[in-house]
């Protein structure tokens, strides 16, 4: 079982419209499998929330597949 969560925060305001504070959150739940000593795969669901200041907030529902190779 694989679970992780990432939160992104802007530390300051900018001239081009970025405002200080919460920006987005990514939450993942899935399964991982070690296929060989150097190969790992993870598949699952990613919930991606984006806080937008000039438009409606956005939610992306993503089917996530990840392959990791260790050398």
C-alpha cells in the first residue's frame, strides 16, 4: 500500500498575480510492487486540488502509474 500527500504554499506575492498562501494539494493512494531488485511500479489514484485566485478552484482526478529504476 502506498499513501502520500504534498501541500504547496507560496511564500510571498508577485507582480504577475501569485498570492501568498496555499496553492495546491496532491494526495495519492495506490499499490506498489517490487518486480526486480532494480524495478518498482506504483499504480493508483491521485487527487490534485489547485487553489486559483482569479478563477474557480480546480480538482483533477488522475490515474497514476509510476516506474522507478535503480541503477
